[in-house]
């Protein structure tokens, strides 16, 4: 049954208090070393030792199909990325205060994927860093101090960005300069998602003004991942962005999760026909090598740099550029954006077919290889986070790794590597069907 909002790191997490501490020397070392900051998946944590493509292997030799980890987006241990990083780190790795042609080649290629006009790019190591700079640049450019996010958004963990990440808060609410609006779901806004979401954003602008904060930016990831994955209809973000710009703010597109081909487009915001003022990037950029970026118009970055000199020791190193460039090469040469669109469509159809026969599966939605599956307890769509947790563990028993999302943690987040094959997609669908059968049979619905 539905319950209280859940913090993003609590979903499907090992809890030594509730689950006990098994007689596992490695787990005990982990808890001793990480302490309260330790976050592990599953009530029985898995020791992983290797990975390739869409598969991971644990210490016992069990292989798992990875339907959760979007960091190695072109595939775990992709040989092209591995070779590029190995070659460059064996030759030179140094900070970006020195010229290096590979870094500029990478940035030329990256900028060419962004829509029209000119772009400057600031490189860092994590999506949190990219979003931190984006928020500061937005405030400096607009003169505003207020930010609008969605109710279960997650944008990072720096001191600045955590305030714009309601999903990370274990208690309390965002500070006065942040207003969180409901995610763009049909359940909240009905048939007019675009109009309803824009109206909510306009209300947030008014609420900020009443608190003494002019709006600086709306920051959103275009797939609304942590909110539970909301992709459609294409274009619904436009009116909300227009409202923010009319009030003097700008739009920050957080592409850390939906970017680099995952939605069947290179960038998630492309599905909405938008050209953002700032684009942030992270996780998939280096396929596991830590690299991130903030792209914006030169005048916005220049304004920011009038007050603050920004430099990142590890941002823009030749090795980071080698990783990033190889990822762009693989996406283009292996047709991974197109594959995400094709395999995502196949999965969506298959999962919706399962949902039509099993009332525990509610709404199924998404774009490309980014799909959300609601677990519900009745025909009215009442969220059932307990069923989601059970299903996640039942899938683990069938060698599929998957995570949860949404305000209550009742949405399965389908997010496999972009190299997914039809055979692997079918493996998942078969495992999902078997996992559902292994759980308590659903009660027949009246009527």
C-alpha cells in the first residue's frame, strides 16, 4: 500500500538494522570503513567482480543482466573506451592549464551535438559539479535567487545542489529559495500535462516572489527520472520553459541521466523541441570514467567568470577527453541512439502487454531505454511500493538488476546499457513475467 515519501538512497537499500549484518567479512569491512554513509543495493548485498556489455558477474560466478546502471551507458568495459583510456594515460595525463589537441577535438565534437548557436563548455568530474556551476551561473546571469524543481527531483549532492534535490532529503523541506512542483504526470494534471505543468511553474514563480526571490531557473531532467519517469507527450516542457523565461529566468536541462542517446535522441530535451540556456552532463559521458560538463552560451559563462575564477584539476584532462571522445565514437558507429529507440519500443510494447494481463502493473511509460513501470494495488492505480520491492528482489533471483524511483518508490526504473540486444530484452521480459508469477497472485478486479 502507498505510504510516506521515500528518500532516493533508501530505495532497495541494504539496512543493517532491519536486515541484520550477515557473517560476511567483506560486508563487515564495508560497514566499518564507510559507516553511516554506506549505501548498498539489496538486503543481501552482491559482491561484483567483473562486467561486460549489459552483464555483470559476482564473486560466485553468477551473471546478472544490468537493467539499472546507466553509468557505463555504451556497455560495461567497452573495449573501445578501455583502449582509449589506457593509451592516453600511458602517454600523458595533466590538468587543463596546458593545451592538448585531444581535449579540443572532444569539445568540438561534443558542442556539435548541441542545438544551434555557440556553446562554451566547462568540464568537471561529476554531474553534481556540473549542476552546481549551472545554478551559480544562472543566478549570476539573471540576478535571481529562486529555483524551481519537481517534487522528487535529484540533481546532485554539493551543498548548493542538494537544496534543489528533494529526493535526497531525509527530513525537512527545500529552503525558501526553492519551490518544488508536482511531476508532469497525467494523474496530477489530467489530459493537459503541458498546460497544467506550466501553470504549476507559474505558481512557483509567484511563490518565490512572495518570499523575496526572483526566479533564476527551472532545472529539470527531461525524463523526470527520480520522479518516476515521465516522458510524454513530447513537447510538454515548452510552455513551462516559456513561463520561466517570461519571468526573467532561464532553463537548465539536466541531461546527466537522459542525455547521450538514452531516450532515442542524443539529448532528452530534443523530444520537447527546446534549446536550453544551460545543459549539464555527467554519468554516461565517460562510460565509467569520471567526467562531466556544463554547456552554456558564452555570455552566460562570461558573466559568471567576472566574479569567480573556476578551475577543476581533473576536469578536461587528456584521459577524460579520450574517454569522452571514444563514447561519442561508439554511440555514432554502433548506432546506439537508434538502438535505444528500437529496443525501447520493443520493451515498452512487451511490458505493456504484460500489464494488460496483470493488474499489479499500472502505468508503463518512457522513451527509448528509459522506462518506468508503476506497481499498484488496485484498478485505481494506488501505488504499491511493497510490491515494487518484492518484484525487485524477485528479479534479482532471476539474474536481473533493476532499481526503483518515484516519490513512494513504487516505480521500477528500466535503464539498461544502450547496447542492449533483442535477446537480452527478451530475457528481461521473461524474467519479469516469471517474477510476477512467483509473487502472491493478484486479487481479481471487480467489474
